[in-house]
C-alpha cells in the first residue's frame, strides 16, 4: 500500500552524499534500482538523477515494520528512506560516486509501487530504440540520458550567462507567423477566425531578429524553438532548438569573435575542454576542393586531389568523357590499403553509387611498387606514375578516383573519405576540431526550379567586390556567410545581412522575384528598411547538435527529452493523430482521400 510523505522532507539527493556526511541522519528519496535480500539483511540501491546510493536494512536497526516494507521493495518502486550515513562495511565500490558510503536505514516509506518495466533501467541500454522511445518516460530514467539532459541544461545556462555579459538581450519572437516558401517546407497551422488562411511555424526567427535590429535593440539572442517539415537524419528533428543571435554595427569578424568565445566558454565549463582561439578558417572553395564538403571533418587526412590535367587526353574514356562534358577527375589516397579485398572495394563502389556516381576507378600501389588497377590497360606507365605521384602514393596505398560533374565528384569523394575513415577507425573520438567555412557562394542553381536560389537566404549580403556580378554572373558571387563546423558537422551558420534597399531589390531580382512577389512575402521587412537600418549580422547554432557532439552521442535523439522518429512521429504519444470532425469544421478544413 503506497504511503504519503506525511511532512517528510528530503535532505539530500542520493548521489550528493559522500564521506563528508558520515554520521549524519539524512532523508533520501528515489527509485529502487534493485533489492537484494540476504536473509537478516536487505540491500537496496536507490537511484535519483544525482546517482545511486546503497541502503542497508537490518531489523534490529529499523524495526520489524520497516524491515517488512523493505522486503516488498521491487525495481522502480518509489521510496523515501531516513537513515544514518556510514562508511561502507565492505570494500568501496569504485563504480559509484557514493561508493565509499552506505545509509543504514531507520525508516522507509513506499511512496509508489511499480509494474515490472518492459526493459532494464540502466546505462548503455541494449534495448531496441523503438521500445525505449515508446516508453520514453522510463527511458529518461536511465543515468546516461539523465546526464545528457542535465548537461544540456548547464550548457543553456552557460550560453545565457555569456551572452548577457556581452550585452545581448533575450527577446522572444512569434511562433505563429506568415509562410515564406523559400527554403524548407513549413509546418502550417490553420486559422479558425480567418477561414482558409494559415500560420506557419518558424523555420528560424530570421525576419524578426532583423526587425529587432531595425528597432534599435543592438544585440539580441534567443534559445529559439524552430520547425522544419523535412526528411529526418541522425542529426535532424522536425522541431529543434537553436541559439539565435543578431548584432548591429558589426561585420563578419565581430560575429565570429563573439561566437568563438561563447563556444570556448561552453566547452570549458561543460566538458573541461580548452579550445584554442582563434579557430581556423577556410573558404568554401578550399573546403570543397580539399574535402569535398562544406562541413569538412579535419580529424584525418585522405584529402581530395584534382588530377584532371594529368588524365586529359589519356586513353581511359571514363576520365576523358567526364572532362569533355565539363566535369572533373579527382582522387583520394587510402594509405596502406593496396591489398584491400576486391569484395570491400566493390562495396565502396556501391556506396559511391548511392551518392550518384556511375562507378569508382581504383589503382593499388602494391608493396613491390607495381600497379594493380581497374583502368591500367588504358593508360601508359608514365600516366599511371604521374597519377600516383599526384596523390602522394607509396607502395601499399590504394588510390580511388571519381569522374563526373564537379559537384557530384565532390559529393561522392567527400562521403567516401568519411565512410572509409569510419571503416578503418581513423577518427579520434576524443578530438574536437572546430573551424569556420567562409565565403560561400551567394546562389546555387536549382535544376528543379531552373533558376538560382539563395544558398543561405535572400537577406545575405554579397561580398562587396562581387556586387557588380549580381546581374551578369550570379554563379560567381560570393556571400558574406560563415558556418562553424565541428568534426564534420555543421554546428551553425550565419551571415552579414543586406541593409540597403537597392541591394535587397537586386538580390530579389537575381532570385527571380518580381517587386510585387517580394513585397507580398517580405513587405513588412522591406517597409521597415525605409526608416533607417543599421548594418547588422548574425548567426544561429544548432543547440541539439552541439550538445550531441559534446556528449559524443551518435544520435540527436539522445539529447532531446521527447524526440520524434524518422517519419516525424512520436512513438510514445502517437502524434500526429486524427482529430474530430468538429475540430475540422471549426477550422474550415476537409481531409481528402
């Protein structure tokens, strides 16, 4: 029979007690991890968010009634125990923070009984994720998940403190907003009082934070909840949190400096990591040419090498055909893998095909210096030697090549170097490599829409020296945009914003917007620009991703209390679900087959 607390007060969390408390009478409350009945003595491990504490029940000490209650305790029962802190009679348990002590129980109350949970509540659970997410309220009791969420709270607190010290104001922006189709899909919310119209949940507070700069707030930040209706990945959720900031009267270096110091403070206080500042910087072109990615993982080598000039005019049609079509031929050197089994090479070819490649060419430099290759018969000895030298090949190395349109070659080899590094365990998980990628292209060509679209968003300022190219060669225009990258993951990004009306109008024209369309979508921002706009810039960091990387989790779901799965559903609450016809009628909606 469950009892009430009856005025009983908790004095300590379980994991907070130590040898310093020996001799004290304390009251602790939590969940029973396990109970071991040794006849005349009962051992109970009591767990709360601070840790696990061993409780000892002996009938002579706690009395028959309390001993009988202790006999009833089972896994996940909630109990309150009053007792005396003592030095552990047996050897200390080095696996527990409280391993030097135990509490000799004087009184116990069973506050809540529990059914047997569908899986063990323990760290590093091997239970299938689907089952854990269905019973997420139980999963969240696990010590490793609790550590993650406690650290997440600490990181948020550190960020707020830092930004407040730097003169930023925390200001909330609307959740119900106007839909702007540029970018990812919006989540739409139907309006009851304006039939046939919809709000959109924010993909970011972008326009509002720019308006705050127009309003003179100078430095803004927000721990902002954002929403995107897009396909999910390990580091992506339909609703996510970002650390959003904006600054007036600044340029690129000012935003980068503030962000670097914030990131360094978080790393120091959260995990004791000292980050050397300033962080390395790399232009977008350099990142793509060296790593095939605008979020390069620099913890290992295997960089891309352009061999287009070496193979131009050779006898291998795959290479020459790609070059004649305006493409590129590039390769990577997989050190020491010349004798990789053909089965594994074939698997890498299939992996590359998953990124759009038609295939991969390979050349093994065997230990005796001879070559084994999928294309050697089409090339001269001199051409093969030049290829090996270009990639720094040595006896024992495996060289892999992709030939196609440059964008595709980057994508294939960029993904391939990551996959091979994982397979060969070349990535040091204890390394935290931060860097900035700068000077992104202003536009990228959309095959689907047959027009240029903004690589970041329509409010990003072009590099001043490239403004003259906006109308004539938009593909060559570079943006004053910057991404911060950690271990091959885009941690966040931002840009200097356009603040002159004439430049903004030219930007909209380059994107194919008529004046009417631009005003229809962004009229309130463009109107605000008529009344004096300070130069401004900003950035947003993916908070969930940042925490995920700092705790070395494999999936963003491990640092979010109630996450969604890949189809954007919640296994615990069954969201999304059907609603009553009456609700649909009130919203003037009808569901079609």
